[in-house]
């Protein structure tokens, strides 16, 4: 741990408050191989029996500590023992091992110790959990997996264990599709061909450039619609940027969601639903863009900014992508692109929740609008629901929908 911090954060002992959460990969994420801890144990003479005994040793350590302190407490030793047992049993292709450093503060540790700033834990990640999920589903007598955002179905059945359930457990898996029976005249859906909202195009939040101006203009147009408007951004940092921009441009209140506890989120949601129209800005990786009921007049429009692909430089993401490459042949699509588009579709799906709901849905990024090498248009409904428009034609489309409603 000390060597890692010396290598990545020179002088870290004098800046403990500046350290951030970290992932320490114990092998090259893109190259399945034995991890560093396993190599060290083998070279130090620890064999199979030592790994197998780890869980029992952890349980004994817990009992001794509880007896010595005359108090039963939640001890780390049993959990560490279980992790080490799985560490030994699992392969190095589908499973990725790392040390996770979580920011904390412990005044009882020495001033120059990393333990003062971090809580460290061993992590064993199942990069392709379809078999494990299939085994868990197989324990039930039956079940229903239901959502409007399962497409593409072949990818969904592969990664969620349904194929395993059918092939390995010989369980019947039946697919049923039900069309959308809500009136088409109650909604308008746009895919806006704005420049890709990628880091190369937009730079960091606060930067002034054409890409950010395009997005600020388009989101402002949607934000001016009557009623409540939901704005989904790829991250909380980008949400903070657009919220500040909208506050300067709009006459209605702008609410900003941040990573917080459930009570704070619920309070923000109640404020959004109460009174006159507002704009709620959040991250597409938060909890306000899925599983929340915005039915009735609670939401009149939703706009999704960019394709919310997770940080591809994370060691864990690299390991998952490599494992999906080996399993399915296209790790980027299976592990990153499809889940990102599902996030976007879940967000815009908040607008129309019943046959009586009326609203506008906007996907803002040319990858939704055009066919290209990195297009995601093929993962949208193929019924022509989302009309492709240029940024300067979005105003016309919004006005046309508003006029149509007023004439009814």
C-alpha cells in the first residue's frame, strides 16, 4: 500500500486530506493472469491447504476476540477468510482482484499512516456473472423479468443468466412482447444530432467551447417548456455545470441533485413535484432517473445529455470489458454501450407512464441520431419513434408539438 501511494501520490503523508478513493489492480486488467497476491503467496510457500483454511481461521479469530473482549462485535476476520477462500477457488479470467481504498478518517492511527486516511479491503469481482445469476434464478420455482428497456434481447438473455438457465438447468424460458398502447399524439420524441458529448469534444466542466454551447442551448430550449423538466447528465460534475448554466438562462427554478443519502433525495423529489414547473438536473447514474413514478403532471419533458458510458479507464471496467470480449466477442458493446443506452431509455421513460400522460422526450447526442461507427441508434426502438433533428430544428419540433396540444 505504501509503495503504491509513494508511486502515485508522492509526498502523500503530508497531504492525507487530499487523497481520494482508489482502486489498486492486482494484475493488468486487460491481460488475464495470476494476481500479485496469489503470486506472492505461492512464492512464499503457502499452498492450497492454507487458502482453504482461511475461512476457518477467520471464524476462530472472531471467537477469540469476542471472548477476550467479552463482547460480540462485527469482525472483519470472517469476511476476509471467506474472500480468501473464494480468491483461491475462482479463475483469473472471469474474476478480477483488486484492493479498494475508501476515503475515511481515523485519528487513532499514526499521523503518517495510510490507515489514517483509508479503509482498505480486498475485492473479488465476477466480471461475467451470467452463470451465477442463472444459478440464483434456478433456485426459484418461476419468475418474471419485465421492463420496457430490455432490448437487445439476445444480449439481455446472455448476460443475465437466462441462456444459462435454459441450456444448463433445462428450465423453460419464454419471451413475451407487449406493444405500447399509449396514444402517439400525446408524446413527441427527438434524437438531436448535436456533437458527441465526449470528453474529447467537451473538455472539463466550465470550459467554453462549441460543444458545450450546443448542449446548453438545446437543454435550455427543453427547459423552457411548461411544467416540470428532468435533465439527465452523464455525471454529477456535468449536472452541476448545466444546473449553473440553466439558472442564468431560465425563469423557472432549477434543482440540482447530488450524490446524497435517501432522505435528501426524497426531499428534493417532493420539492420538484410541489408547486409550479421546475427543472431537476441529475446524473444518469443516480436514483432519480429510474424506478421513480413521474406520472400525471409531475413531468412534462425529459432530456438526456450524451451517452452515459462509465469511466473506461477504471481498472475494473477494463477487466470487465476484457472478460466480455472473451465471452461474447464484443466487450465494449456488451459491458458499456448497451447498459449506457438502457440508462438513457430509463430516464426518458419517466415522462409517459399512462395513457393520459403528455410529454416530450429528447436524446441529445449525434450517436442517438445518426448511423456511424459508434452509433447507438440500433439500440433504440426501431419503430421510428425518435425523430432525428438538427440542433437548430429542435425549436421547431417543440413548437409544433406545443401547437398541436393547444389545438386539441
